[in-house]
């Protein structure tokens, strides 16, 4: 996938159903962002600037940064932050991003960047705590 964004999100639609009626930009509050990352519902990855990025999705690789996510429904969205669930809407890939389907469960999601190429890895695993104290970024 190739896309234009300054921030990429990864989440299971079932994991953010509780945000559907929140403000459309609820995620702009870093406190709310960190709550969802710690709850293993969401990854928001800052890229430093707008740009076009090639995105590789791989399975079973350990990458530079790894986080735990819960996939309750197995319907995963990867795309621009502006498409996050909220304001009564859920993402639609025609506006950017893509859907992936996985078996429901717990996953380690790895992220890595090399210039304008992003790599995301998805590996079925035991849940672990996302100990984050600030928003995630890969510049």
C-alpha cells in the first residue's frame, strides 16, 4: 500500500466501538491517545511530517518497535489518523487506508521505518503491557 499521511493508525474496529459517538477528533488529546494505546486498542504512529509512504505488511517478524494489540473482531484498519472511529463514523478505505483480516486474538505489532518505507509486522502472541508515556513516533 502507498499512502500520504503524517500519522498512521492500526486498530481493530471492534476495539474502538466505544469511541464511535465521541468527537471526530477525540484522538487529538494525547491523554486519550495514550489511554487507548495502554488498553491495547490502538496504535497511533507519528511519522514527523506529511509525505508519501510505501507500506509493507508482513507476518511473523520482530521489528524495531513492538506493541501489543487486541483484535477482538479480527477486522483491522491501517491508514491515516483522520480515519479513526469517531464522530459517528468508521473508516472507509476509499478515503485512504486498508483493511486486513486476522483471527481474533492478541497480537504483537511491530513497526519500522526506512526513509519513506514503513513496515508493519503482525504476529499472534500473548498479550503484554504497552508501557508508553508519550505518543509513539518513528522519524
